[in-house]
């Protein structure tokens, strides 16, 4: 790895996030993007150490110490790539040339590792309106409230409107 890449000291984004730490994963809800992220144990370990003080080399060494094995720094870069794509870093550090085009599958092949490959699973959270279920035919409704189901509309005299 080149020297510039080795001194990368990533910083995790903490503003605008709701964070819930669980025993084997960390759940992160991004309030700005309405996205929920589930970080597996390895991705969470890396993200939690992105404090602007730890280099990628130091994070790899600390992970190796915790797992009692040697951890290739490529694992850290893969985690940083996923965290950056999920907008969970303040700024995406520049990856070394050796990481260009590296994904989880090629990482597994090249390293033949026993360490869990970092994984960030993300979903878009529905807006409040989209999360609401629709109202069926004949059910009371109010214009601007929970919508009627497909092909139905809220109609009828004021105060007695139903989905029809």
C-alpha cells in the first residue's frame, strides 16, 4: 500500500444519525436520507474506530489483536468503502491502488480469511405517508388522511366520507 493510503485516518459521521448498538451488530438510522443501515460486527468495529486518530493500519492491527490473528488492511479498506457509500463517513478516504475494483467476493478469494468480511446492509425507510396502510372500500376516510387503496377515492358528504 502506498504511504498516503497508510496514513489515512478516517472519521465516522455521527451527526444526523440514530445509533443502536447490539451484541453482534450496530443499527444506524440516517435521519437526513431516511436510510437504515445494519453493520455486521466487523464493519461496526471499523466504523467505531474511525475517530480521525486511528489509521487504517492501526485499525487492522487492533482488529487482529481482538481476534488473535493477523488481519490484512484490505479488510479495513473494504469496510471503509461500504461505510463511505452508505454516507457513514465524514469524508471517503482515498483507497490505495491495490483496492481498486475489490469487492467482497474477490476479497474472500484473495485472502482466504476466517475473519468475517465487513458488511453494511442498507434499506430506504418509507416516509410516514408511505408506511401507512391504505383504507379499504366502504371504510371512513378524510381527505388528506390515510389514503384509500388503489382505484378508490374518498368521497361522500362532509363528515360521512368513505373510500369508494
